């Protein structure tokens, strides 16, 4: 009597499909290549991405980098089945993060992790990243698509990205020039952007019993459509102004809202006063606050409240900068001023 041959075991038996991974890359290639600039030296699929640095771009170049994710906004993408906007969110969030130091983007890399890979979902996410990169002249030069059974719930995925940008050393915007009497300028956001979605879902979907398909009259669209509104990118409007105006500091209003982000660019001995009457937050914020009975301080520390970027400028240039921003298509308002203090943010 002979022993039975053991059943062969493959990687697919463990839940990982190499074929699906190859198919995902195949579907991504056209989107990725659409972002390539002459500085990109390696094609899709290389072990390492190569970018030729243009030494004539700056006399004293400084690289500025940042890495971030989209947070639980991804859950809304999964619930709606819409996956081609969160990649744009990721790119534009990262672009804004290096913009506050005066940097323009050079290239971007991403990480996509999931339990069971859907080539179409992965391709849709990358399509969104490519759209975001093309809009700001940034090359999507590399990434990782990881299929890891048991690490994520069915249908869910994680997304992160790393950006590298460039600024002339003498033109770094770091807040060191901020002085008492400077003026704050606020640029309007397009809704929640990529922060505060855990609180929004808790209030609206768990406590409020709404679904992503619920039509909200105050929004004029469904809850899912409102929450998936892409993160606004401010680079096209702000970068040209750095050639003409003396912008002392910028703060990207992300996680931590007004209270945690503005102090990051304030020098010792200063604080700011923000005048609430100067703008009207989009309806989504008052809706969340009302349904969840969320305290005002919590709202301004969790959400951007309708202001996605804050500029700090000399008083004598503030009106001209605001006018230039509005002429470029942004919605900019004078928010308040820098005062003596200990990094505190007063919202009055």
C-alpha cells in the first residue's frame, strides 16, 4: 500500500494571488505613465524609482518630504464603491503639507494594502492619484501594492503616500518672520477634506442612523457624495504668489484643526486671534455639530470648519494677497491677526 501524494500547496491557497497583482499593475501602468516628467528615468515595475534632479532649478536646493494617509475616509469609499477620488485626496493632502514650507512637488510614491486584491479597485485608486499628480506637475514614480490575507476586513484597504518637493533655501517659509500685527488669511476648504471622518461617521451614521445613500437636503446630495468631496489643493494658487509677496507662514488645517495646526508655525511669544464672523462654514459642519451635539471647541479641533489653509502675511500686503487668491479661483478671507501670547489660538 503506497502513501498518497500530499496535496500541493500554492501561494494562492494562502490567499495571495500573484496573477491578481500582475493584473493590477497592468491596469495601473497607463495612469502612472501619464504623470511622468522628463526627470523620470525608470519605467513602471523597476525595483527602485529614479528621478534626475535638475541642478539648474535652484542655487541652493532643499528637499522637503512628507508622508501621510487618507484615514477613515477610505471607509466611505468602500461603502459607496467609489475609489477614484481617495487617491487624489492623498496626493493633494501631501502637496499641501510641503507647500506650507514653500516647496513645489517633484515626485510621489504610494502604498496600497488590502486583504484580497481587486485589480480594478487598485487601478481606480491609482487613477485618482495620477489625476492629482498631473494637476500639480508631480510624477507618480513608484509604489507598493500588498495583498495580505487576514490583515484587513473583506473589501477594505489602506492607503498612504510619500511626497518629495523642492524649495530654494533662501525662500523657505518657516514662520520665523511672523510678528505681532501680521494678518491671517483663510482659504476655503471643500468640506471635510481628509480629517475628522471617524467623528463624522460616528455622529451621522452610528448615532444619526444615516447611510451613504441618504439624501441630505442641506447638502443637496447624498451623504456619501458629501463625505467623498476631494481634498482641495492650494499649490496652483499659492506657489505663484511666493514670487511676488512676502508670506511669513502657512498652516495646512488638517487633523487637530485650528488649535493644533496654526501654533506649529508661530514663533515664541505669539498667538493668534481668529474672528469667526469672517466666514460661513459649509453646511456639513453645522449638520455634524447639531446631530451629534458636538461642542464648538471640539469642532474646531477636529475639523477644518471650512478653512483648509491659513496664510500669515504682513498687514500691508494682506488685502493684495487676498485679492490675488480670489482672482485665481480660491475663496479667501481675512481671518484675524497675530497677537502677543504663548502659541494659543483664540476663536472669537
